């Protein structure tokens, strides 16, 4: 028959072994949590950077569109002014020259 003392020693060793395994598991769990937290922080940083790039790109495109609109408006005004000058050149100065212009 196995002695009671031997069984108690075996139980104590098993409990110690279980305690070591629990500590190991806790350490692994903590390490995994830290890795997950680091990955989340890195992903959040990437999202923030992407949002900033998108905002910068949007601002740049808006500025380009405003610049093009300004250039287009300037060209339209220039064309209108040029057309008025051309019309002034083609318009006869007097009624007699208007009649002469019609004959031609």
C-alpha cells in the first residue's frame, strides 16, 4: 500500500507544477495582450496618417480647382474684352461708312 506521505508529496509537486504552468500561461497571455495593443496602436496611427493624407489631397485638389476656375474666369474676361475690341474695329464710325460696309 502506498504511504500517505508519498501521496502528499506527489500532490505538492503537482500543485507546484500547476502553479508554474499557470504563471507561464499568465505571462504568455500578458505578452499576447501587449502584442495586440501594439498592433491596435499601429493600426490607429496608420488610419490617422491616411486620414491626414486624404485631407491634404482634398485640400490640394480644391486649391487646384479654385486656381483653374480663376484662370478660366480670367480667360473669359479677356475673351470678352478682346471681342469688344474686335467689334469696335469692325463697327463703322458713321452712318455713311455703315452703308459702305453693307455694300462690301
